[in-house]
C-alpha cells in the first residue's frame, strides 16, 4: 500500500509510506527555500516523480485557513484526537482513499509510528508546540485519550518572552517570530534563576498564567515591565530566559505527574520537542520507562503522522520503518567552480584540512528529515578553539551567543559527554566532560551532541574516524548548511554561491572536494 501524506500551511512537506516503510519526506523549505515555507508546485511535482504509481491513499494533515488556529479548518482542522475520516476520492483519474486528520492527532501519530516500541505497548504522549500543550495516553489498541490540557500556547509564550526584550520586535498581538525560541534556549544557559518572590518574577507569572490568551500577548501590554526593550543580551534578560525556561518545564512536569498511573514510555512531539534541555530533563525525571523524540517533532513530522494514521485506518498497523536520511536527494548541477580547485575527496586529507583550521561545507546523499543537520547537509570544523565558534556564527550570520553542536563517534561519546545513550538526532543536552572542546561547549558546560555509527551514516563516520587518527579526537563541529533564513542547501550551484559569499574554505559534494584558491 502506498500512502502520500500532505502537510498544508507553514512547515509544508509531503511524505510517502509504502508497505510500512517511509520512502521519503520532502520539506518545502529545503533546497534553499524560505524557512517554514508551505507546499508549492515544485515540491508537489518532485514528490510525484519520486513514486512509481498512483497512491492507494492520500492523507491530509489538519490545518487552518489562517492564523490563529481557530480559523476555518483545512482537512481535519487543528484540534482533536478523534480517528481520521476516510472517504473515496479521485487522483489523476484513479480512485483512491482520502484520509483527513487533525493537526493535533497527526503529532501524536508521528511520534507513535516512528517510536521504537512495539505496537500494543501503551505510551504516554506529550504534545507541546505553539498552540497545543497537552498530555495523552495511547492504550494497547491505539485508542488515544487526552488526559489534560496542561497549558495552552507553550511555544508561543516561550518565544514571546524574547520579543518583549528585543527592541526590533514590533509584531502585532498574538504573533511571534518562530526563530526566537532557539535564541531564548541559547540565552538561558547564560542566566541564573530569578527568585519567585521577587518583583522581577512578575513577567514570568504573567506569561505562565492559565488565563493568558493570544490576544493578550501584545508587547505593548508589557511596556511598564523592566524587561521591555531591555536588550536580549542584557544580564537581566539572560536571567529571565533561564527562569522562564525552567518554570515552563517545572509546570509541565508537575501537572503531568498527576496523570502518570503506569510505568510506560513517553513520546514527545511538537516544536518544543526540539528543546534539548527539556528533553534531557524529561529523560531524567524518573516518571517514564523511556523517552522518545522523533527527529521531526515540529510540524515537519505531521504529514508522516497523518500517513501513519491512514495506514492504521486502512491496514490496522501503525508502525513504520524509517531512516532520518530520506529527504530530498542532492542535485549536483555544477562541476568546475571559479575560485575553488576540485579534487577527489579522501577522508584523511579532508580531516587534515579541518585540523589545520579549514571550515568546510559537507553535502552527501539525501537530506535529513527535520530541522537538524545530521551530517548530510552540514558545515564542519575542528571543535577545539573558541575562535572557531565565533567564526562559524559569523559565517552563519547568527548572534554570537548561539552555540554550535558537536558530532561525534558513538563508540567514544561517553569520553566527551554525559549522555544516557546514543543520540543520533541531536535532541538531548549533555554536559561536556573535557575542557578541550571549546567550540562545541556552551557557556554553562552543556552541548547537544549527535552520535554517529557506521551503520547510520558511513561517510560522516569515516570522516570522524580519520579526524580521530589525525588529532586523537572523535568530535567535530556540526552546524546546518543553509543560507540565513532558508532551509538546507540542496544543489552544488547554491553551495558554491554560499561558500564564496559566506567565506567557507571549501566544501565536499559526495566524492568531490573543492578547496578555495582565492
């Protein structure tokens, strides 16, 4: 059975599941398109070209026709955990089944379908994102029960706090900049928690109030606050970032605790599942037997979730086999590039270049699904010097307080980080065990490592092994290969333009190494 899943609206993507295997998940923002882009004609044509027959079913993840989530529904709409609607339809002259799901349920089914636990294993599920902040139980028969709404709008509240302090933030009420969440997460590491009895805690209390509405998230409402336009790199705001991050997690943990009756694993979905600090705290909480976060917990997993739900409705099976490297294939559309010398790529030579200070783009095979660069659309560098972090942030045109992640050999990960186990999708914070990795260790001693083994990514594994032979260290800097404000670079022409503009020392495309000559 072939199922095509569609996610309308921002973070648009198209996923294909065939006979229980995820064939691909193509994301609209990839190939240097604007971040959070919706599905366009080109992506639709690309997805249709990647399948060899008419699908048996099309699955549409719920969304709305505007903002906020209370606008008129698309498909199954935004809210609800009811089973999907299955109807008959026609696609290019062929009859098929049309399955429409809610956005809320598609988040749950993405995490459930991709999780490593067998079908029938009861699970708890936390969905926390811009609008949804709820806790669920999935029983042995895959019946979903919503246990409670913990706190609505957790992601919006979190990102909005950054905007209060940022003098450049002038967005109308009820709106946030999605990119601010990652910036707040980075700043939290610089701060100390504010005493809840202090008057400085008032903004935190207001932002975490159960009575808060989207309309009340108006920056001007907080114009009398000491944090209003104070500057995001001020000492005071760093403390606020630490405090609101801790308080959101504490609130969710305490409210979730009341509903945990069984020893079972926790599945996490929604954009807040990209917060590595929170993920580690859930894993350390002791409330659950295990914790699973898919590599695409944000909205770029919901087409997968709806396709999983369609598979369940049509076959009774809700699990899929998947590989994180099933995004768009790289398009090698250019060979000779002015300003760069092309040669055959050898791992040892490339490792030596990096050891000597070169910062290289690295593009190989199919793109990663989800927003994290996991070694196929990456910028790589040596992890030792703080100056490398500064240079990488300048290349990326990012704020200087943003951290860079490490990518490391799985077999040596415990030498460097206090991980609880493998971390192949860069979703958990860990403490660095050594002072030698200054470029990938955040100000508070934390990092968000990706671990790599030979089976999961043989090419980046081979490079890490070569770097280990050259330097003794099985760790590299790893950050995403993209233009500022766009998704991953996916063709040689764009990569060459980026390398020249951003100042990369070279780049690798599959088996070809390009080294800057000018």
